[in-house]
C-alpha cells in the first residue's frame, strides 16, 4: 500500500496567505523536519482536497509548485512522491536548512541506567552485517536449513485453530499449556530432568529467560558469580538488575570450584551463572568432579546455580552429558534452555525450569513486561514437538553441522596452524582458537574487516580492557564453500600481520 496514512494539513482560512501556498509550506516544513523522507507517497489531489475541504484545483496548484521547485515528483499512474533530490534541494536553497530532528527527540533526559559499552558494541556489530562479508557467528545455526514448509503448515494450523476456538485472548503468562507439556516430556526423557508442569515457564528466547531469573533473584548489590570469560549479555542482564559481579577462574576442566569456594568464604553469593555443557566462549565441558563440587558448594553456601544450556542438542561425541539440573540433589539449579537454535534465532522460544515459587515470580514479571508470549508460535512448535518434526530436524541438522565441524577443523589445521591452536570440542557450534601471542589482536580485527570476514575475538567475552589472544569461530551458519572463503580471508589477515611484523 503506497498511502496507508493520512497527511495532516491545517488551513488557516482567515490568513492572508493563499491556501495553495499554505499547503506547499506545510509539505516543505515536513520534508525539512525529516517527517517525510525521499520516496514517501503523498495523498492524491482528490483525497487531500476532500480531507481539508478545498477545491481540488487548489491542491493541484500546490503540488505543481512543489514539483517545479524539486520537492516532489510525479509518476504516471502511480502518484506523487517526495523527490529523491530533496536533500540536494535543501543544500542549494538559501531559504532552507538541513533537516533536523523534531525538538521532542532532542530533549535531554536523565536515565536510570548507564550506557553499556557491551550492549553498544553488540548493537553496532549487528548494524554492520555486510552482504559480501563472511560472518563466522558466535555459534548460530543455519537459517537456510529451517523446514519452512512444515513450519508454515504448523503456523497456519495454529492460526486457524485459535480463530475457530476463539482463543485470540490473553493466556497463561507461563506459556501455552500443550507446549509446556511437550517440552516437559522431552526434557524429562532426554535430559534426565524430574520436572512437573508448575516447574516450567516459556520465554522469548534464552536471553529473556536469563533476564527474568536475574530480575527475580537479584537485588541491588547482591553478588553474582560468572566465569572470567562468559556470555557478556548475561553479565549485562545481571548488572542491569543491580548485581555486583564476581569473576571466577576456569580452565580445561571448566569452572574452577576451588576459586569459587574462596569467593564463597569472602562474599555472600546469591547466584552462579554457568554454561557447563560447552562453556561460552571456550567450548570446554565441565568435568564430572567439578560438577559434583559445584552442586555441593551450592548446597553448602545456599546459592542458586543458573545453568544456561541453550544449545544442548548439538553434541558430537558418543556420550551426551546430561545437565546439572538432572543430578541428584540439584535442588539449587535453575535450568535455562532454548528451541531457537533448533529452529532459527528468529524464532524466539526459550524456557526456564525451576522450583514452583521461582516460576510463579517469573510469570509475574512476564505479566509486567510482555503479558504473555507468542501464542501462535508456541502452538505451532507444540505441534511440531508432538509430531516429532523437531526431533527429525535436530537429527538432520546434527549430521550437517557435524560435517561442517570436521571440514572447518581440517581447514584450520591446513591453513592457520602457524597462527592458531585449538582443541576440537565435543559439543557446540563454535571453535575456540588460541592465537599466537605475537599477533596484535586489535590490528588483526581491523585487518579482518578489510578482508571482509568477521570473527568474535576473546575481548568480546572478557571484562572491558582485558587482552585475550583468542578467536571464537562459529561454523554452523556457513556451508563448506563459505567456510573455505572465510578461512582464506582470515589467513590473509594473519599473513598481513606477519608481513608487517617482519618488515618492522
């Protein structure tokens, strides 16, 4: 639709200024203010004349004048539009100024939260996605593998069923009942949980789940422990809720429980956030002994373990480690998962499994910020779970991602071995490459930009200002041809660094 909105023009009929001039001045002012941008369609002369109750010839006269001045352009059988040359007209005219924002949006307001460099960096990175650049993601799936036809049928069925049963109304903030039942069956059978219906809450992705848990648990100045390198959006969620962050060391066995025990003797710990299945970003799985020690520390010091297991499905070993939440005496574990990676990040669907009182509080928070989730999506996904389609999709993508994992590992060993080292992880959709210490990471990041390849450096997951000589390469979102191009571009960036160092 070219003209979905009405043009607001107020005419002062007692003014000495001709009506067609008033119309023209109003349109020019809206163009200069930025309300009307190049390409915006104006109403037809007959419609506008009827709206403001003037003769159509008056509107035609105003439009003709604006077209002559270069403000508008007319296209046969399509209508009248703001000219694409309008910025040039503004620049040449001594009577006009460059477009400026409306004063409402220039006002200065005191905000309660400080600016976050991490969140600003994430927003900037998302805006810089170039079509000709190879993006090694942080571990995202390939959206091209979504079973679109199956999903569209499920969405259509959910829409029709809801309409026929008059279900287009507010529902349970914990999520659609049949989806919670389907998820519980999957979690209890495949991941060893012992949850009941009152123990699960549906969210719009795992990040929302993390924020809800932080909102429920954390009060100002409460101590929350995160691993030294971690998911920075999780860190920011806890900080936004008033938490004081403590960093715990981690190594090739996962979270260092000895260091955590020391922190527990020094501070009253409220919660510990972990990604034990494959640690973000290093991809290390926590060892069995550390798992037991972490559970024991939670019981001893009465803190809650917040287990983020948002891509549990992607395990490439013969032994699939169960979540911490499946262990005996795991009474202090809140379990967070997601179906977004099984489908696509665009389908924001996560969940929280926790004691009943925590789920109730999370539901209260959902009422405040979202009222409820996306019922149509939840109904569609519930149908896919019941029909076994998500299980089939997981098996299909698992095979593809396993092949891509092997392919990129072989290619890195062949092309980048003089610059990086890594251990092939048992699970997850990304690799953690430790970079030769002679490489300047800030300059490497600049060179990768010029080479049209994007990577996540170690600094992305550390505290601000900390130097980490490492790269996290997600491989699942790229096919083998794209992986090859990306690795060769990355090699070119490394070689450029090497050449500059040798010539210095």
